[in-house]
């Protein structure tokens, strides 16, 4: 087996792995559902699920990567018991990264567009939500502009990956993530000066038991479990690949704690940035893309120095999204190179073309192909791709990983513990075997079924 590259610094690994987990869901979804489902009460429930399900899954993916030193394209063959067929599962897990990147690059292109428009003063007169909605609708109706923005971010990210793990991914992602945190802390501190700071924070984090009664405890539990699960992007091998570049100086529970801590910090601080701004300018926060591209555009356009603050916010969002692009592209390239004997540069060129072709349908789904509604209603092609990832591949892949380390024909729980507990830091006790074998699969299965009920029920 050829010697595999390793990160030069532990900070580089932690920031890059966190960059893979940190994405758009941290910024718009977590703050919104926190305010909607009871503030601090929801945060406590979310953290409980993060510790009980999210972190163990993270250690499993990292262990599979560090033990095999290969992506999921080859990891199963290396770790599975003889004559078992776990490796066949890679054929439905690998496409997950391609599907994700086919629409994530499009959304990242939107962020680039908004970042540039704000910095050049293009949204100076967009002072109502109606006007902001018109701006967003006009962007969706212009496939050429979206294609240029999307191609720019995808091309730049693949260029970084082409340079290699150390000279490319680590060299560029590490300072970008550091700058991301600096921007976020700077904007969070600025929120303290806004008139709506108290009202925004009350809405966001003040414990509100009435909201549990309003939505029902089961809905709140499902939302918290879903957020804790999906925020780490476990299940399709995107995190697993970074385990292949790790050293063995620290236990995986220690590393997972830092990654989850960084991911949660971004999610919490994003709400500190968003809600005081919304309440300061009398704009009711909303969920989904409308929060980013309509509501916040209205907020920054009404704010003194809004061009600067809006540009800064979307620059932060752009860094968060690009860090995910780079991380998942690295996973794709590693898988491709494990399957095909080609150079890294050739793998990058081939996969750049593949991703660009796959990205055309979701792009056209907002204009030329807007008559296609795969999930019914007003759903788009992008919504369908997101459904394939969020409701199928991520939970299905995570369930597979748990079964792989607990079933006799898989890798085995003792082998998992030996790898996860190597190094300095907290250890995972053998006593948790029954929790991994019975409780975690049930929790993941419930989440998988609940996702279908939520959409088709």
C-alpha cells in the first residue's frame, strides 16, 4: 500500500474536518429552529443528541479512515471479514458526494454573487422584503449568471484540491477557516451595539416552554435529533477521508469533541449575528434560503454601512460553503484515485467535468426546467437532490457504519475501539457496545423513517 499524505499540523486537520461539517445549515437552519422550538431548551436537547449520536458517528467514520488509510472506495475491502460483502455498499454511498456537490456548488455560487453585489453597493436600494425577493427571483431566472458564479467557486475549489492534501487543502483551508472564525466573532461582537440585541437574543435563546407545548415534544425531539445528526455530514464518507490523513497521537473522541465544538460554536454565534439584526430593523426572521437571500438582504440594506456589513456577512458565508466544497471534493478525488490508477491532476480534471454536468439540472430547475417538481408541490430539482442526501444517503450510510463495526461479519467493535482509543485523550469504554449495537441503530432508523413521514406523510 502506498504511503498516504498526512496533515502537517493537528490544527490543520481539526479546522479542515470542521470545515467539512460547517456549512449553510449551521447559519440559517440551526438559529431558526432554535428560536422556533424553545431557545435554550432546544439547545440542551440538541447537545444531548450531538453527544449521544453525532459524536459516536464521527468517531466511527474517522476510525474507518485512520485504520484503513483509504477512502470508502477501498476501506471496506481492507477492514471487512473474509468472504463478506460489505464493500458492495460503496456503490450507493460514493454517489452521495457527487449528488451533494452538484447542488452545493450552485448555492455557493449564489453566495459569491451576493457577496460581490453587496461590496459594490448593488443592494443599496433594496430596503423591503418585496424588493429583496424580486432580486433573488431575478437571479434564479438568469441561468448564465448562476452558471458563471457556480463555475468560479467549483473551479477554484478543485484547483486547491489539485495541489494535494498538504500544499493545497491544508495550506488554503486552514487560513480560510481561521478568517471565518475571526469574521464571525467580529460580527457577533458588533451585534451587541444594535438596538434589537436584547429582543433578538430573547427570541433566540430564552427558554420558552410554551413552544414545546405549541409544537409538541416529539416534533422538538425530532428536530433536535435531525440537526445534531446532519450538522456533521456523517454517512457518505466525506469526514472519513480525513481520518486517512490523521496521525495516531490523539484519541478520536478527543478529536471529535473539538470538531463538534467548533461546529456548534459557529451555529450558536450565527444566531447572535442574525436575530439582533432582524429585530433591530423590524424584519421577522424566516427559514431556508429566504433568510439568507431575502430577509438578511433587507436587513443589511436598511443598516448604516449595510454594503460593508452585508458583504462581510456573505463573505463569511462564502468561506463556510467553500470549505465544505474543498473538503468534499478532496473526498471525491481520493475515492476516484482509489478506484482508478490516475494522477491527482487527471482525477481533478475528470471530476470537475462530471460535477459541472451534474450541476446543470438543479441550475436549470429554477428557470428552463422550473415545470419539473420531483417531490410534488413547488419542489425543485435541487430539493429532490437534497432529499436524496439528507433523507437517504446520510442516515442510511450512518446506519451502515454502525452495523459495520458491531456485526461479526464487519470490522468488529473491538477493532473499532482499538483504533479510536489509540493516542492521548478520553477513551470509549467497551461497556458502550450494547449502546452502539442496539440503541444507535434504532435512533438512526427512527430519523430515517421520520424524514419520509415529514415529506410524504
